[in-house]
């Protein structure tokens, strides 16, 4: 297979030829090592997102502890585990990678990951926009090792970079000293410890694709392309979503699909919604899934405001290449709740309400730098349950609103991604923020296995309430083909209080109307045809009248009852 069609859009002449030859050699080598395991996405696909050390137990590697927790408390209600970066790192809880090929010995070994892969499909992070300043790659670059020549991006401080889109309120260039004493101003999009790779050098692309093939050989079947929108840099442009970036993603998909046709490529682009969905490409050539970044802030907005209108209007605009692409739906993650995705969906007043609510509920707000020198809110750093409801409220109300948000996420078209801390009912880790000084720590708590199990056994605890009911929702969803990610859907307009979605299975033989009351008051839905019967998949209740009453924050997944 030749890769010249893609490469010609990135590299000219001899560089493109050299890249093509080296990539063909890599594919041949790794193709002999990777065992393809056919897999077709369905409603049974559910992804659990976790750090390797989110749960800890004395005298055991954390990833072995995680595996034990999953076997004991989660089982087959999820079939995929997204292991957040487990490589040796220098900062940002793993997203400043020092060695792409190794497992952080503080977390476990490759054998731990292989063992986890016997029970679950695995998603690995490809943190390939940047690498740690402590990596051998960057150290070699500073030492003038010819192997790493031109691996990073030099830029004079006098260069006009005002057009560059900034995701942080930090300097874009960081000054380093080479071993020979030269002053180097190097491109660092996210932090001074995360040095951007130079993809204008084809050798960087070849080295990165080798890493991705290596991940497949180690059991990855889903690859998350972290911060991929920033990959290609060209001063004088926004340096985001550039055509070369899209071509590289298409090339990655082509190569990985050759050796493992079941591979799923997921792009992580925390940007306005219309920009985000550009990574679907034509439906066959770029991402299989994109993170549905507009969903978390829109869901929070709906529940906090008590109105589904903006969520409903946005959801009606969703379009997919049916049978080929789908959204990766989520509400919480290791990061915060991004605000850029709803810049053109929510009003300034609504965004200000989200910012105010996050801080009032014990969270924080991270900002980004704008082209005019100002700063604006970029991300809410708050546990999702605490964002929805003040920690001072009753556990009953907090769990109702949290489970409502998760039920809507599960009913949305696509594949759900569930952050471990959402599944087990975690709250703000304010002490963690004080300890590290980093806002994102608030939703990255390290849990003691024994204490967690004790709380989950306590039927009065909020952890028990959340996880028990969450698992029930997942069991129902897994069995119902109407929730298939490649089915069809229709967003229904049933009033401001209710978010409603009709899901239909790909074979048209099954359908579910999912109703969600986002308010603290009873809501009446005029839905049912006279004489027909509907039953709730969650509670088992049957409805035969023309109306259905929804209690505050109630969820009904309704299906036609056979005669």
C-alpha cells in the first residue's frame, strides 16, 4: 500500500518519498505482530474512563487494583476501559509524556495492561501534539543529537503570533538553553513542560506513527488523539484545524486500519461545536468518533436553569454519517467542562451563569488568552455532581440531578464514556487542589480501595445511591437495540421542562422514547395515543393514557408494549 496520496498534501518531493518508504516498512513489521479481533459497535459498547491509579491499595500496583475493582464492582456493564496516560511523565497527571513506549513503574507493567485487555477493550491516549521537556527526544534536541534535529519548533520572540488560537493563559514560546549555550525559543502550546512536536519534519510523523502501531501491538483498539487540532503550526494562521492536521489524521486512520480494521480513532478537540465535527471528515476518512464537547456544558446549563430549550435546539442540529461515524458522549472527564464548545450556542449570560455556579459550588474557572490580550473563561474545574447541585443540598436531590444528567448522556446517539468518579459518586477534591495548586486536580482524586468499598456497601451513602442506579441504567441500555450508536434518532419538542429523544434501532424493529424532566417541578407530557400501551424500561411501569406525568428530575425510557 502506498501512502503518497496523503503524503503529497503534507510533504513534497524526496521527503514524501522517504516518509512513504519508511511507513510501508513500519506497517509490514507491525502487521506481523498485531492480531486483529473483529468488533462491530453496538449499544453494548460503553467506555469507562480512568487513570491507572484512580483507585489505590497498599502493596499492589494501582493498575492491578483498578482491574480488581472492575472485576468486583463493574463487571460487564462496560466493555471498554480508557486508560488515561500511563506512561512516565513530568507534569499534568500524565499528559507530559517522557517515554511513549514505557509504563510508569509507579502504576504497573505492560503485563498489567495485557491482563486488563483479557476482560475489556482498551483505549490508549496518543499525546502526540507535544512531549515532556524531560523526554529523551527533547534532551537529545538540546544536545544537538542529529537524530532529533528539527524535531521541535523554533520561533523568534519578534515573530507576530497574535493570530494563534490560545487554549491557555500562558506564554506560547518558552526559552531554553541548548547544551552548547544557545538560547532557543521553542513553541509550547499548553505549558513550558509540554514541548510541541514539529510535524513539518517527516521524521517526527514517522516516529509518532511507529508509536501508534506499538500501542496496537500492546492491545489498544481505540486511540484517543489528544489535543490533535493544534498539530500543525504555521505562523500567521490560527495554528488550529489546519489542512495538514486533517491530512495527518486521515493518514493515521488509513495506516492503523490496515493492520487492525476494527480500530477506532477518536479526536479530542475542545473547540466550538461546528469546528469539532469537522473531524468526521467525509465519514470514511477521518475520525470514527469525536468527543461531543458541547454536551457537558449544555446538560449542566439545562439542569441549573431548569430548561431544555437550548439543549433541544442544539440536539436537533446534530447530523451524522449513519453507520460510519458517531459521537463519543460524556459529561465529566479528567479535565473540566469546556466552555468554548458552546460559544455560539449559549448566550453570554448563560455562560456567565455556569461560571458563577461552578465557583459558588466550590469549583474554579480556568481562562485562555485572546488575540486582543484579554482573557476569557475556557473551562470549569468542578466535579460534575457538584456543578449541578450545591454540596450543601441533600444527597437525595444531588443524586437525582446527577443521575438525570447521566441518563440523558446515555440516551444520546453515540457511544457513552463514563468517568470513574461519576460512576462512584465522587465530589470535589478541594484538598487535592490545595496540595497541588492545580485546578484540574479537583476531579482527579485518588481513592483508597478499602474506603471506597466501605462507602459503596453503605446503602445510605451517596456513592451507593449513584453507582447502584447508574449500573441499572447501563444494564437497561445494553439490552435495548434502539440505543445502537448507528440507529436513527429524532429530537422531540415536548415543552421546556422535558428533553425528549426518539431512538430507533438500525433494523427499525425497536424504538424508545426517552423522556427527561430537567426541572424541580412535575411535568406533563402529551404523548401517548389512545389505546396504546407504553412501558418504562427502567421501572417496568405501564402507561396507557394520553399523558405521562414526570416527577422532578424523573427519567422515563418508554417502549411500545406488545399486545
